[in-house]
C-alpha cells in the first residue's frame, strides 16, 4: 500500500479510467487538485476563460470520439453554479462529462464560509449522480463510482464536490490494485428481436428512426447494415444525424418542426410503421403526438426503461443498448433473409427517393445582403464529406440542418435538447482538442457567437484551429420569428450604430475586431460570390496560424426559416426549388 493525499489518488484513478485531458479554471478551493495534476502528470489541461465554457469544452471532447469522457474542473461557489448549464446540456443529450468542484473545509460547510454553496443539491436535477465527498478514504472510490455511473445504462454527467481538507488528507491507496468497474448495458433478447422483425415484416411502408443512442453506442455501422439487409428507409433524428450518410440511398430525410426536410416529413406521414432505435421522440421531432402517431405502429428501443412510454406507448418496447439490440436484430434478419422471409422494399424505397428528389427548398439566391440559404449552399460546395459541424441553436442551426450534409457519425455535434447559446465556440474547441486532425467547422448566429466569444482566446492560446462560419443578421432571429405570433418585434434587435466600425457599422458589434483582439483571424464578406473564396482562405489560415478563423457573412436582416407547429403543417416562407439549379448542392434533385 502507498500513503498519499486523497487528491493524488483521485488523479491516479482518472488516469487509470482513461482521462488524458481536462478543461477548467483553478481557484483556492481546488488548488490541491491542480497540485496533484502537476505532481502526478499525464493529464493535459486547457485553461478556459469561463467555467461554463470549460463544461461545454468537456462535452465537445466527449462527443468527438467513442469512449471519451470530458473533464471540467472549477473551484468552489460560482465555479460550480457556472457548470450547471453544461451539466444540463450533457444530461439532456445523454453525454457523460465529469465535473469536479472544490469546496470549503468540512468544518465550515454550514458557517457562511466564503463561496461555500451546496453545489450537490443544486446540480442533482441535471446530473446522473452528484456527491460531496466527506471522508478522504472515499475519494478514489467516489471517482470509481462516477466513471461507472457515466458509462453504465443511459450515459450522463456526474459531479464530485471535494472539500479542501478532504483533498489534502492522507490515505492508504494502491493504484496497482485498482480496476474500473464493469459496465452494465441491457441487451435485447432473441424473442424481442423476432417480435420486432415480425412487426417490421408485416408493415407495407416501414421506417427506421435512428437516434443519438446509436451514436452513443458507436453502432452506426450496425444500423446501416441492418437497414441494407432489410431494405427499410432510414430517418435520422437531429442527434442521430450521421448514423447513415446523407447520400446513402436509404437515407430519406429528417423529420420535425424545424430541423427537418420537406421530403422527410412527407415520408414519415406516408409510413405505417416506425421502428425507433436509441431515440427519445422529442417534441421538435414529433410535433403533436396525435399527428405523429396516427395510422402507424411503433417499435421503440431505448437503453433507459423509463424512457419507453414517456411520450407515447409503443406497440413494442425493448429496453436495450442500441448496439446490443442491433446485434440481435442483425442475427435474426440474416436468418430470415437467407430463408427468403424478408419483404422486398424496393417499391417503397423508390417512392421515398422520389420525394427526396422533388421536395427541396431553394438555396441559390443572389440577393445582397446575402440570404442565409446561400451560405449553406456555398458551405456544401467548399467543405468535404469528412467535415465535422458543430452548432447549438437558432435560425443558423435550423437552416444548417435543413441544407447542410453530414456523412459520418459524430460529425454533426449539436446540443439538441438544451440548446444553450454560447455553446458552439467552446464545444468546437473541445472537439479539436479531442481530434486535432479533424476538419471542424462551427456554425453560429451573431448572438450565440457573442455569448462566449471570450473562449476564442483559448483557441489562440492552445492552438486549436477550426473554421467558424458566423451568419450575422444583427438579430435574435429565432426569437424574432417566434414573436410573429404575438405581432411584435420587441427586444430582439442587436443592431446599433457602432462608432468604432466602418464597413459593417450598422450591424452593431464589430466581430472582426473582437476576434482579432482575442488572437484569432477573421474575414468579413458581403456578397454571395465572396463566400466560397473566404471559406477556402479560412481553411488555409487555420492551418497556417493554428488558431480559430471566423468567416462572418453579413445577411439580410430578416429571413423566416421554414418551420411549423406540426409535421404536416410546416410553413414554407421562401421559394421552393423547382429545377436543379435552384438547389445545386442538394443530395438529389429532379429537373
């Protein structure tokens, strides 16, 4: 046995559990952990500018690669409360991150000590598990439990709160005798798979809905194999986008009120069975349950038992990890295929493909100021199939999902359920830190960009290059569009006459000046023809200077992006594509 500080044991445990990177900000109550990071070594540290930023970096880091767990560190008091948004985002999308906070010494926890707050109670609703460790000997085992909780069942974030004296106390601990706890994930049975395949086989117009659970399980290849084996078309959710490549013949669009395709919604409404794997039936995907479910049966596979039946009761529910379920589904499907029992889906798939080729929105606008649709068209032309997009919320994200293309899992990184403004920059930095060779392109509206713009300095300091497309309409665009129902345009204008700016003075904040002041590079464009050259130049600058490079496109002030309150009643505010040249970068377009 070895005698060491409890906090040294914690760092040794993190290393044994696979942690090699942490994001955070030191402070008095967490300085023992920083001393352990320095003493023990083996864990790289990225200094954030805001603790919320560190939590989003940790989430981006986790989402980038299978098995990653991002770590966020902060001191006592406001550091923990600053993490709440990051914990909520991770919890809502089933993303494991480990948040560690310092705390006042145990004897002063109830004595109005400076920056002493009951952070465990505060974060319990947005964590899978949270604890304040009160005994030094429990520290390494609290970390062991944290990794077990993050990995087992439905993934999610945890928080460990460490009083200063607990960190500093000496304990007996032998890291050589330490082993991570075995992870438990439920699996579908043979009987369940046969019942699911029977329902699939009985349907005339079935669809597979591929959710984020497939990505969490690293099972996208299995999903594609299952789809190809059965011939059933696939609808990815926003969190499952990339499970099947956009140009795959069986990818037939996304469904929803906002981040959806005309052809995806139309196809869902034609279906008679929906087979959901690793999805949550979130309301931005379904709209009202009555419209979504009318005339069709449902199979729902989810790792979390209480998720099944939460939104509506399926005809068949299966509690299983998405990957393990697909293993059993594939086993049965292969047998039935060999026996000639699987139905031929060629006619139904052709029907879906016809919709994909004809129900397109127009992107090719030559307007000045630029219409946002044209920005995504240019991005499609410049950025290749290996591009990884990072985005949060707003009209920019909604339009991005409608017009961009994703070809690989973990190449659409988006905080789906929580959607906190400011998430994009730090999350993109976390992705780049996790995979420095990845071609990362972030997408923001101007308000999201301004929320945590200070984190660009982290990209400059730690050489985390990526391209950031900033679509600037000087508006809270999504909220402005939502205000149309109230007949108002109130408190959502971001424009002002900037006395220090020149070419974009009436749009308010001079993003180029701010970005350059933070040590990064920026390009501003005003016309459609300027966009592609700027994007190409930005890629080269990111490689040369090893910092984030922002391409700001000055948009028209008001554009209403397609959306509605039901999947059968999406409002199309702009022109639709009638010929191929209207949407030249669409995956499929009939002339």
